[in-house]
C-alpha cells in the first residue's frame, strides 16, 4: 500500500455487519463471501484499520460528503447496475435499521 494511507474502505454488495467487518450475505458477484470476516483479514494483511459496509451505503456516503447530496439532510440513494440497491440517509448519516438493511431496495419483489 501507498505510505500515508489512514485506513482501508471496502464496499461489498450484500448485507454487512459493519461492527465486525463481516459480509453476512453476498450477491452472486461474490460467491463464497457470505460469512467471511473481510475486515479482519484485510486488516491483518495491511496493518491498517478497515471499514466494511454495503457498497450502496458507501456510494451514498460519498455523495453526502462530496457529491450531489452534499448539504442535504435527507437522501435516498438508488443504484441500478448488476442489481438494484438503495441507501437512506437522514441528518448526514446512513439509516441502518434493526437488521442493517434499511433503505435496501433489492429484495422487495
């Protein structure tokens, strides 16, 4: 890694336990990742703190901090790509809900 890096950020499609850095359930894009403690593994390999979150939550945070959503209090971010995902932010923070999937649109049908 380049010297001076403060941490490693990982956005993974699927549901993520942000406290432990574990991918709880993964999409078909990451076969075998369900149940994988990605954060601790990358931290051990790099020696840097690792933050792991859902990929769309990470995208929404980027928009809140430096993109089109900067300065807005309430944001619904919708991502349409290999799947459909969503993230809800209120007061500049991602709303996670009791199971960590608030704002997620991919499994409504």
